């Protein structure tokens, strides 16, 4: 009976947790939340991380000591097999000590290059996801405009059907409105398909895991709507006025350029390492011999002289370092041109957006147009012309804002 007293408390606790979970599920993640989920679940990024780890471990093993060797020889006299001789040799070979120091310095730059390449893969995947989010947001905003247009056309169609029956409208006007309603409905359906396709691509980037909010279904992850994901508006993305300072910062933090720089530094270290290839390889060991009838113990010391295997390696290392230096400079030039182009594009888009906003704010709204049509102040043709211009202009504004967000996202790629 005492345990029964705790049941109401447990039920209340479970109810509050379920309510809290529901509230959490209803939170709209927005672009930042979606990118966090994709960074966690994207399989290409997971694979790149594991492969980078394997590559670093393999590179680290290149600076290990060779395996020790153990050999044993057992000899017997050809005339008297009772006379035997045994010899045991245990030895360890190793490079000249300075080569390990040089190889360790080279490996540290290679580790940095591998990490930077993995970071570049991460940024590429997140940028792809962000651009998809921007496309979905743009389509979603245009879709709401199409819905408004469709509802307006349906409202007019019902009104004109009634007026046709009452003899206050002709069949030509009624058919025009029916065609307008059909066109608006078709565009709305095509918009729904486009949004769903883009959202499916977003789910694929998330490892086909459900994007919260959303619950998995027997056929796969649920496809949430753009509104539930918070993809219904854009956050303000101001464009800095000083391109020179911005470009210096973005190029300094770009992981692809950092990877090339680390590879170049590693290649330069490789020149010094190969110059030391002419140093002898050493061998130390222990030897035990029983030829004299009683054991003899001693030390084995050996040297190997690289007369052949180090030929042309220094020249090859120099050529590789020069090639990587040129490759890095070429990548810097291309990145600088890319950033300049994106900045100019974003600036021009920003100017166009401001012009559209100022012009549209001065235009008459749809309610006034509808009222003028109903009162006979304008013809149906004039109404459709004005309405089409307003909707097309608003749709163009949404498209421009989406393109601006895309340009800024690509400009700030290295900040992802």
C-alpha cells in the first residue's frame, strides 16, 4: 500500500516529461539547428573523420623503429654428429637519430594538413546543407505568396460564378478567372513538389535520420514541413564595407588553403630529411656462440651505407615542394577572385533588394485592387495585369533575397 502512494507522483512526473518532450519536439531548429544535426549524422563526414584518423596513424607509424630480428643457427660435425655448435643473434636496426627528429617535424605538418582537409570536407557538406535550407526558405516564402494568389483567385471565381448566374457578369470574364485559378493552383502544387524534393535532399545529408521536429515512419524518416523546421524567413546578414580586411580574415581561416600550406611545409621538411638519407643505418644486437665448448657472449654492431636507394630523392623532394608552393599560390589567387566575385554579387543583389522594397512599399495593395474591381473602377483585364505585376515583383524580391543569402553563405564558408 505504501508503494501505491507514489503512483500519482510518478504519473505526474511522466506527464511533465512527456509534455516537455513534446514541447522540445515542437521547437523549430532553423538553419543553425539543422546544420548541427547534419554535422552529427552525415555519413560522408563520419567517413572522412575515420579515414583522417587512419591516415594520421599510418603516417605516425612511418617514424617507428623497424622490427627487431632474432636468428638461431645449429651446426653439427659431419663426422661426429655428437659435436654441435649453436649461435643465437638478437639485433635491432635503426636510422641515424637525427632522421627521427626530422621525420617527426615533417609528420606534424602532415597531421595539420589532414586535419585541415577534414575540416574542408565538413565545411563543404555544411555549405551544401545551408544552401539547401536557403532554397527551401525561398521556395516556402514564394509558396505562401502562391497560396494567397490561389485563395484570391478562388474567391473571385466563386463571386463571378454567382454574378454569372445573376446575369451581372459574362462568360468570358468568368472563364478568365477560372484559368487564373487553375494556373495558381498548378503553380502551388509544383511549389509543394519542389519543397519536398529539396527537403528530401536535406534528409539525405542528415544520414536519412529524421530532422527534428519529425518522427521516423516505417517507410523512412518523416519529412517535416519548411515551417516546422523554421525555414520561413531569413535572418539579417549585413555585408561589411571593408572587403580587404574581410578577405584577409577569410583566406587565413580557409581550411583548403591551410591544408596546402601544411603540405608545402611538410614537403620542405622532407628535403632536409632526404638530405640525411646518406647517413648510415645502425644496428645493435646481442650474440651468443657455443663453438668453443662453452658459451661466448658478445655485442653485434653493424652499419649499412645507402649507396643506391637515396639517389634522386633530394631532387624529387625539392620538385614536390616547388610544385606544392605553386599549387598553393594558384589556390590563393583563385580563392581571392572567388571572394571578390561573391562580394560584388552580394553588393549588387543588396542594391536590387533595396530598390524592390522601396518600390513595392509605395504600390497599392491587393485589397484596394479588388475593391476597385468590384466597384467597376477597373476592368477585369486591368485587375489581372496589376495583380500579376504585384505578385511577380514580390516573387522576384523573395528570389533576390534568397540569392543574396546564398552569396553571403558562400562568402562566409570558412566560418561554418
